[in-house]
């Protein structure tokens, strides 16, 4: 083996080593890009779910508390000309609300 063979051997070895380093860097960069891409997809999905939830909560009216519901029931009950067309359970709820109010008035609560 003469010096040219040795030089050629070392040159090829250095070339293979540099190719391995390039492949390792590419693999690392590809992995980083894949992780960043997955993170961004997860973030977009989460924000989309939150926005849809916000839109859904805006479209449904807020539930009335007991006092406000009672006032609505009294007003509706007083405006009823006929009980036709009202579901039985809705009339029941209004009547219960008025009955409770009457009982509280009888006990001295206003």
C-alpha cells in the first residue's frame, strides 16, 4: 500500500463521516419540524374547539335564576286567556311557582 492509497482511504473515510453527519443533521431537523408541525396542529385544534364552544354558549340563552323565572311565570300566567295549547308540565311549573309565592306571603315573607 503506497501513500496514495492511504490518502484515498482517509479521504473516503472523511467523506463518509461528513455524509453521516449531514444525514444526522437532516434527521434531527426533520424530527424538530415534525414535532413543531404536530404542536401547531394540536394548538389549532384546541383553539377551534374553544371557539366552537364559545359560539355554542352564546347561542343558548342563559338560564334564569329562581327569582327571575318566578317573575316570568307570574307574568305569563296572568296573561293566559285560555289554557289551550300549553303543555301540562309547563302549567304545573307555573302553578307551583305561584303556590310557593302564596305560601311565603301567608308566612309573612314578601
